[in-house]
């Protein structure tokens, strides 16, 4: 699930609210002057189709991508090692990658190695979401678990933002289920799925507005976190 895959998610997408809120939070974090993005060397570690490249380029960063499928500026070896020098980057981005990584210690270790002292790691990953292998899917986190997991690998948390609380994400799950059931229907399936998604997204939007922030903070669909290399 990548908010960068579409600049403006549509109301008839089952996961519209999550994509919308993730994009809002990520754009807010990328506007943080403490990241000093203009001229910064940024590595997108697990870049996929590079949906965030334009966001970093617009901020003046020097973006480089790395992924296991190759075809990017930085190669990842079979053992997960990045083909880059120590302390080569000012920032590492990791968006919706961590749940797909089996050896988290090796992954975060490489992210830390690639960062200069006090360099930043900006990541997003799921608190609660459906199984989605790419090519595998291993974990979900609590806010506390994610913080401790990453900090134990040589980082310190600067800021964590929860995205979409439990009232809304349970409705979004129902929307995804309805889309799966309705889309295959002949002729009317896609239209019915879009209508159902729009109605359930409206409900989820209301539910998100009435959910206390304290509840969402520890029961989020997704967590977006900024860390510094310790």
C-alpha cells in the first residue's frame, strides 16, 4: 500500500482514507526543515516502482533507489548488503517495506551503515493490515514494539505518527472485502464495488474524526516514524 502510487487517491478506492492520511503525514514530515532535504543524499531502501522519487526531487534531494529486483542506482546483494559506502547518505527512506523483511536486524543494520552520523531514517509500516505478500509478509507492529525494534538497532526515535484508528480501519477492511466480492460480477461489478467503497469511505472518514487521538496512537493501521542514527 503506497500513497505515492497516486498523487490524489480516489474516493472509490477501498483504501482511500489510509492512502490520503499517509500522503498527508509523509508530506508534512518531508516539509520538516530539520531533514534539510535540499541537496541531501537520500536512499530509498526498498524503492519498488519509485513512487516517492518525485516527492524527494521536488524538495531538492538527490534521490537514489535500491531494491531486490535490480534496475536501480544501488544494488542489493543476495545477502541483503547495499552496494554503497559507509556513511554515504544523509537520509534513508523505507516505506511499507519493513513488514516484508525477514531479517530486520540485517536490514536496519545496512540502513544505519549507509547513514552518516546523525543521519535520518524515515519509515512507514503497518500496525494492522491484511496479509499482502510481496514476495512475503511477516509482521505487524504496535507503536511501542516498532520503536523498540528500531531503537535496538542503533537509532533513536524523533517522531511517530499514527495513521487511521481502529473504528475506521475495520470499516476499510470491510470495504476491501466487498470490493473483492463485487468486482467479479458481470457488467455491474466494478460500479457496485466503487459505490460501496465510496459509501464506506465516507463512514470511515467520520469514524476517524470521532476516534480519540490517544486510541489511534496505539491502535493505528499504519505508523510513520522518523528516527536518527544514534
